[in-house]
């Protein structure tokens, strides 16, 4: 099925990017109600929280929505005794928010099986995945429940691998995009392809619909994506700056004040390469050279980032944003959505 609207049961081929830790029911529902595909990121959610979130989404919208998960890559490292050393390296940040360096948890992340069990029961319109190609078992189970599967590629080779796995659509995400670089066949540093070269090459290489992501924030970006061969667009930063998102005022201010050449790619906050604003936490962690492997670093910084977010302490948060951040002018989800739809063909 080549028409993304028919595939996903939506009126407009506009997809909300899923945010790990920054998704909100209000924003997801707003995009779905407007006729796009609202997405909700489930990074770190256990089964019970997924069930609760899906119920809240069902109560907020009757329109289709997507749930998003991170696939295990096999290179996740769970520190043993080294945990305390990595925690000590961040002690100044824990002190600043008034907590002690946290002890090693029983687990840094819930299991994929636990997440999937809850997702199957929730039965969203679509399941989107990052950091890999889903297994045939996952694809078959999703399809048996009427759930479409969307994969995410940063290179042509990854797009081909996703199509071979059986996904229904592919997000081609350029290096301009906010947040984590979700490469899985090569390192993220070796997979930094911009949107303009990536989308047409992926569109030429696969038969399933291609959704362009990265650097799209207004009607001009949408028109360009379709001219490059995309069947839809996925937008993150512009929606993250709206009132309905879970971002706080400090994060929204960073989005509107960070120039395209000022965002950075860093492993400081999570242990995986991500694009965001270079605040004090990023600079000091990078300078220290003490970065725990993923997922430990993400869990550790998450202890002080959560408190910093509640207090509006932008210098200690993960201020994820893409290179199109200065174009994020819409104050509401409706305003952003209307601007994007204005760029759709015909």
C-alpha cells in the first residue's frame, strides 16, 4: 500500500515524532485529532505504565495513534561495580538538585517482551521502532492484530534491511534531526546523512512509503520532502516547542534561540549520540571524559534531569532540538499542523 493516509487511516500524511521522555498525551491527541498520526514515545516505560498511557490516549482521542519503542541493539552495557564511579563523576549535578548519587538499580530498562505484551493489548494503529529492524515474530504479531509497523533508517542500507524485515513504512531521518541518532548497521558517527541526499535514495531503494524526518518545520520543508520522493513527513522540534508538549519553558526557549550551527551531537547525556543544545551539563560532562555506556548514562543523568526539568533548570536538562529549531514559530499544535499541511502537494 503506497498511500500513507490509507495505510495508517489518517487524513494528512503528517506524523508527530515520538519523544523519549517528552511525549505528552495532549500533544499526541492533538496531532491525531487534526488528521495526522500522533506518536508517543515509550522509552523506559514498563508494562503497567504503557497500559496506563494507552488508556489515557484512548480517552483523549478516537483517532489513530502510534506507540514507539527502542529495540535492543545488543551493545547495551550494564555496569557492575563501575556504576558507583560513573555516578560519582556526576556528583556535582546531583548535589545541585539536592540528591545523593543513586545506587545501581535492579534494571536500567524494562525488557522488550514486557513492553510488547502491553503494546499488543493496547493495539495502537501503528508501532514505530528505532535502533534496529524488528524480528519476524514482532512483525507477524503486529500484523495479526492489525497494527502497522514503521521502521526508522538513517542510511539506504538500513532502509533496505527494514523493508526486508517486513515493515509497512520507513522513516528516513536525516542528520539534522533532534535527539538520538538511531543508526543500527553502522555507528551513528558513520551514518550522518542529511535529509536531502537520504530521502530520494531511500525512496528509490524501497517500495514501501517513505516518511521524511529531520529539519522539517514549516510548509517549505514539507514541499521539499515530497519533491524528494517522500510519501509523508515526520516533525519533532516544531511540535516540541508548542504548549501541548511536555517540554518546559526552558526547553522551549532553547528551541527558539539555538541557531542551526549551534546545536551539537553529543553522547554526554545518554551514552548514545544525540542532537541538542550545548548547555552546561553537556559541556562539563564532555570535558570530564567520564561517560557511562548506554543505558547507564541515560539512567544516571535522568535522576538529576527529571528534577531539573520540574524546576526549569535548563542548564541541567537534555535540551533536544534539531537544526530547524529557529523555524519553530508555532505556539500551539494546531498552528504547527496547519502550517505543515499548507505544504502538502495538491
